[in-house]
């Protein structure tokens, strides 16, 4: 007869409590849902601060970790024109130059595209959820634009990873 072996389960790994399950399975409070216009469509989403607050509320301080273990600037473009007005009134503003031929600060923009991978680990469950996101940001200061692109990509990747935990993290927003 063959002998069977097994690996001991980490004693820190525990099932969800009844309270945690109740919170995770509850309907999403509509007051937590924000919306914005993008491409002529209204999009519903949860703010990153709300997702983090809900992770803390359900899993406790130190009960999870979110690691942005990969992050990179994918593309940097310069001399992106600025615009004034909206819709039919939108017009491109001229790029201005200094006497020595350099672009005058504030008259042209940079566009930076970044991507990030976030691993969300729920320590109690021993579960890790990994997602990627990308963000493109435009503005006159390359440092600020790069920072904003990276932070937005990390925030979006965190929200995508948290969605695996269900309704309280925005999964129900995809029901429509």
C-alpha cells in the first residue's frame, strides 16, 4: 500500500468569519459609487480610498497587503499641444519657444503612459490576487505627469485585484 504525504496547512490561514461573509455578500451601498464621463459614456467606479477603507474594515489593519511589484513608464511623449475650449470651440494653442530654441515651459505638454502590476494578498485566506493596469496622463511638468500616471495605474490595478473579493469591491458594477 502506498503511503500518502501531505503538507501542513499554515495555521494562520483561516476561513472567513460569518461577519466577514455577511459584509462581503451585502449589496453595494450606492453612496459609495462615483461616476465620470469618459468617451461620451458615464462610467461608475469605486474610489481607491474607498476600496482601501473597505479592505481595512473587513480584513483589519495588517490583514492584507497590496504590493506594486512591477511598474514601468511605457511611453513618454513631448511637444504635445495644449488646447483651449471644448467641443466645436476646441482649438490648439501654439507652442512657444525661447530665444535659444527651447520650448517655453508651460506652452507644450508631456504625455506619459505607465503600467503597474499589483498583488493583493489577504493574509487570513492565504489568497493573492494579481492584476495589471495602465494609465496615460498629460501635463506641462514631466515629473508630476509621470508620478500621476504611475499612481493612477497602481490604483486601478489594486481596484481590479480587489474585485475578486466581490460586490463590496465593485464587482456588481459590471451587472448592467
